[in-house]
């Protein structure tokens, strides 16, 4: 089997698909469907890998991934200082049933669209404020990718954790090559938040599989 992403060898890709396709799901209350969390520093290829999994899992690994929903934490970090807040949104709203009692008056207008109980407010980066609500079907499997996805709390609410890494100089060049005009002024501040996450949560130790992206990756 070939790998659809340049930074995983074919055997690594097969190992990942086999884990997600056949390893037992955790017994846990709440969301009944499979959940995978994909974490790693900025610029390591998380989005590329997530898109490949979104295409491959429902097609090759059977009913547990049918109707797979991709959740990207970039959609709900509340601004450039919002990594830790994004982790709480992931734990309390995306992976746990949404509690309208804690959501404030703004959520009341969206009650009808949140019957399933899971979802998040999209962040409007241009306006620097919360935007529209996205409802996630309670019975749908989830693939969540983003910096900070793996914490002790979130992994307890998920079935699988994947960590991907790359040396800082290379990933910085790639991230800024992709989002330079927007990202460059915030790189150091975001890196500081990432480092705090690594020190507090040790995400690589929480992961079921860890990969080191090759220097040839086209992100």
C-alpha cells in the first residue's frame, strides 16, 4: 500500500490505518462514535494528514468511520492567544455534550440547531470575534486536528491520539510559506503557547502513534 502523504512511509501509513480501523474503541459515556485526535506543532503536516485520513478511513476501514466529520481547531481558537481556550472548547463542547446553561445568552438563539448537543462557535479571524455555530452530529465519528488537541482531558474523551513532529526551523519555514502574512507577526507568541502545552500535557506520551515528518514534506 502506498502512502498518500509524503512524510509517512507506506508501512507507517498502513500501521496508522490498521490502528484506526481495528483497535478496540474505548468504553466511555457520552459520544458513542469513534474519535481520533491529531496533534503536533504548527507546520508539521497535520492538515495534510487529516485530509488524507478523511478520504481513506470511510472508504477502507469500514462502518466505524462512516460519516466521518473533520474538526480543525483553527476554526474555533478564539484568536492568537487562544490555544488553551481552544483546548477547553474541544473538551467541553466538541467532545462532550454542549451545555447551554454555560453558554450565555448568545447560544439561546441557536438552540434549535444544536439539538445533537455537540459543536462549536466558529472564530471569525478577520473580525476577531465569534462567528457562526457549527453543529456536530452526536452519532458521527470525529477526526480532530490542531495544536493542543492532545491533553489528559481530551484523550479521556477520545479513542485514538496521533502526534506528528518536525524540527522547528523546517516547520517554521513551511508554516510561514503557507500563512506568512497572517502568521508571521504571531509566530513567537503561538510558539510560546505550544511550548506551554507540551510542558503541561506531554502530548507525545498521550499518543497511540508518533510520527516524525520528513524534510521533503509539501505542506
